[in-house]
C-alpha cells in the first residue's frame, strides 16, 4: 500500500464544507498520498442521505480521483477487531468504524486525518480540529 494518510469522514465533510478544519485537511487530501477506507464511503453516504445533502455521487467521484479507495481486507479486519476491543475500554463512544479507519492506517503505516475527538491523543492521528 502506497499512501501516507487515511482521510476519515470527519475530514471529508469539513473539506467539502470549506471550513477551517477542512482547509487544514486540504494539503493531506490533495497531496497525492492519501487513501479513503470503504467504511468512510459508507459513513459519508449515510450522512448525505440523513441530512438530505445533494451531490454524493459527484463528491464520491472527486474522492476517488484524489485518493485510493482501500477495501476491507482480512488483515485490516483482524487489526480492527483488536483495536476495537482495546479502544472501547478506553474511549467512550468509540465504534467499529473508528477501528476500521485506524486499522486501515496501521496496516499501511499511515496516519489518520481527522477531527474526530475519539482519535485525540493517538500518535497515528493528525487532528485537523
């Protein structure tokens, strides 16, 4: 795997909103060294649907043009299960999507670009918030 950053749904949402956090994410997203986990695509689809936001298809094409889409592999799934067991005991509200995102980064020796408070204090996270 040849990417340095895994962009999570928080970072993508802020990027598309054009917020200050999104501007901080821009360099990681547009630098040619980023990936997006398939769980993030699912989270974004859910957010767009729930909030009635248009343009999901266009935004997904944009995401695919800038980042590699990383499928959930066996190695990522096993790592995510281990992460989830450990993190649920430490971080209130930690979920499997967080674990899959972090595992995607860990397997590739990359960092997660996020503003999600669940990732605060993790050395594998770059907080944009």
